[in-house]
C-alpha cells in the first residue's frame, strides 16, 4: 500500500495539474486519516512543494468584483494566484440606507491554504476599501471562541456591536460585529446602527438564499475539477480496466463526499435543485469500480485501540479485538429502511457494492453494521477519526440529559439515550458500538413518511411528521434552556431516533382524540 501511495505521489509531481487541485486531492484523501497514513503521503513527499506553495501565496493578489447584471447581488473580493486560480473570497452586500454599509455574508479561504495569512489579508483589503468608501462594515461572527481565528476581526478594527448599541437591542440574536471607518464618529451612529441591524435581520433570508446558490455552484465547480484530476491521475488504470485498493478508496471517498454535500444542500434556503450535481459527469468505468469505503492502512503498532464500558469490552470476541476492521466490515449491513427498500426494488445483494450503487442509494450503507452478542442486538457505526472528540463529548453529555429529563414528558414522549458503549480504532478507521433501538433517525423517518407509498396518505391524514417535528423542537428548546450556552455545540450535534417497526417500515405512534404522539424518543 505504501508503494502505491508513493507511486501516486510521483504521478502528481510529473503531471501538469494545478497546485490547487493537487492539494485538494491530497487533503480529500487524508482529511480523516491518522498521522500514520499522513506520514506516507505528506506535502513534503513532493520535492519543493512547500516552497511552491509559499511562492504561490507570495504571488497572490486580491481583486474586487462588482455584481453582474441578472446575477447575484454580491460585491466580491477574490484571492487570485498568478495563474488565475481562486484561493479565497469575501462576499458582501451593499446597503445604502439607513447608512452606507457593507454586510459581509461569507469569508472563506480554501482548506489547503488556511493558516497562512490569507484570511487576514482579505480582511485588510476590506478595511482599506471601507475606509475609502466611507462605509460601515457589519458581519455575524460564527467563529467559535476556541478557534485560533476567533479574534481575526478584532485585530482588523472590528468591534462587538453591543459596545455601540447596547446588549438589550441585540438580545443574544447572533454575534454581530461592526467596523467603523475613521471618517465617522461611533458615538453619533447608535440609532442608525440599530436600524441597520434590524434591516439586515429582515433581509437575511434573501441574502442567505443568494449565498446558498452561489456556494452550491462554486462547490460543484470544485468537485468537477477534483474529479477531472482523479481521472488524470488514474488514467492508466481506467483505460486498462484495472484498479487498486487505493484507487478505489480515493474514488469512493470522492463520491461519498459528493453525496454528503447533496444531502446537505437539499435543506438549504433557496435551493431548488437547479444547480444539479449531475453536472459532475462520472464515467462508466469509475461507476463500475467496487467500493473501498474504509482505510486499509495499518498503524505503526498494528494493534487496535479499544475503550468503553469494561463489561462490554470483556465480552467482545477475541477475533474482533485482534482485527476489528476486518471483523466489523464482514458483519451484515444494518437493514435500515433506505437500504431495505433499495434491495427489494432491485433484487441486488448488499455485498460487493459498486460506485454506481452508492450513487443510486445516495449514501454509503456500509457505515452501519449489525452485531449480536449474548442475545443483545448492537450496531457498529464507522465514523472518521476527526469525530472522536465529538463522540467523547456525547458520552459525557448524554447521561446528564437522562438525569435531568427522567421526570419530564415532551408532548407525552419520554426521552431515552443511546450512548456509545465502546469505541474501536484501527487502520485509520473508528467504530462506535451502540445498542440497537427500535427506531430510526428522525431525518430518515421524515423522508419515509413523506415519500414511501404506503405511508404518504396516512401521514397526510394524521400529520405524523408534524408531531415528530413538534416533539423534537420541544426537546431542543428545553435542552437549550437547561444546558446552553456552555453545551450549545453538543446540543446541536445530537441525533434523534423515532420509534419504528423496521419489519413493516411503519412508525410506532399513538393516535387518539388528542392527536398523534410518540411514546419514546431516543437521543444519541
């Protein structure tokens, strides 16, 4: 495997692929992997690449583009390389009243180039522009306080808007910051800043809609560029009809990333599907590749790391403890409704899936595996290593939810938790072991209620989806009141599972004269 990676590295060095695409492929391949894999495929594998990155950054320039006719309403700063590639951008909307101002919608530097000062440079460019125009700057700072770039705006002259208009006006809605050019006197601006904030809040849904549309188009272009790079890298294998584990791993990773993006944009404000991912044309040769969804790279020690509840760990099979990746990946797929319906419709086996199957399903079904031990049903979920800290936070937080909610009901539903009981890490893969509950994820439940032929009419009649939404919202509202702001991130990361009869693919709900209610709801 190491020789295969080095071989790809050599190809990358010899091809005429642009630096931006080379780094995008490397980062996509390594984003979830531990240091052991990254050490095989780091930037310094490419002789002089780090110097090339520095030279590229040194030669970048920032250009301002005004809105085009019939286009998006954004004024945009873009960070361009000498070759014309875009490494970062800043979108903003001009507001003439109640005071000349620019609302910064989004600021981003592409991942491979972060931490190299480009974000600071683009904000300095905006500062100079705002000073020249005599315009106020306004933004909603969504950067978390613990992130290194949290104070980047403060260093560029931005202030929390509460300092100028008072906390009672902001009322905790957003983390707005304001930049005042030296030509204006802050003490004279309070009333107009209040009106500006109210105007931005009122127009934010429209602004977000345009921003979402621009983001989708931009991301699709980036996906197309990465795919073309992969086809170029593996041209020899594709043309001869051969493949290697690493080739399958990279293409599988690319497709699952595209599918994940497709699921996220479906819920975006203003997204209608017009910016179709079908613009990414995947060849039949790639579609026919067998998938390789998990890493095959051994850590240096070659031993799995396993931790969790001691009683559970003692009872795990020895084969599982010695080679958890191979053991778990050979377990049967968990038959969630999405997968069951697909298998029944096409009559295809669920093993030896191909890229084509993932594209049809819209997700990777191999992430969930069924496991039975001492008469108890469990589920193994494969996650990426970067989510381990999030899982650990959940393990600490979920028991608190159970403790505080034990005497409460939410629209007649009681709350249960489904905490991770064991975590296994090996070969760049992480597996979470949980008990299987008689329910399905709320998003899948909502989709089944609204699209499954045998459920649509029933759902229209009694509005089960409405009851699910109201129950989850009530729980979230309570959680925010009880635990926020200290545990806001953990609350937003929670998943909800709805009682479900998997055999019949039917919700388990109570229907009476008062309406529809859930008896139980699981939080994981």
